[in-house]
């Protein structure tokens, strides 16, 4: 059984590696081949933009953009310690000049 598993694993690895090695240097050079990547990029943009549009419309219809001013005020009401201002900045002698 172990021998069978090892043979299948070697065959699977070879099936994955051999085509990549064979076609790694194959790139057609023509006037059309220069636009292949542009086509893929444009298609990917439209696909992702379509998903984003569908998600935006779903969020809008679900009411997630309702009363944004009230939603934005929620984080402002949370009291947190100030981790970013150094102690010397609170010294009023700096501002007396």
C-alpha cells in the first residue's frame, strides 16, 4: 500500500512540474500577444468592479448607508487613553513663549 501511495505521489508531482517546466519559456511574440495581458487585466477589472457594484447595491438596499452621521458619531463617544501624545506635549511651558 505504501508503494502504491508513493507511486501516485510521484506521478502527481511529475504531472504538476513537467508542464510548467516545458512551457516556462514559451511565449509567443506577435502583435496580438502584446495585448493578452491587457485583455486579462481589463476582464479582471470588470469582474471585480461588477462584484463591487453588486455588493454596494446590496449594502444600500439593506440600509447600511442610512443615517451615516449618527453611525460616524459612535466611535467618537468611546473614551480611550491617549497612547500617541508624549508627556512633554502636555507641558504648558512650551506654549507660554
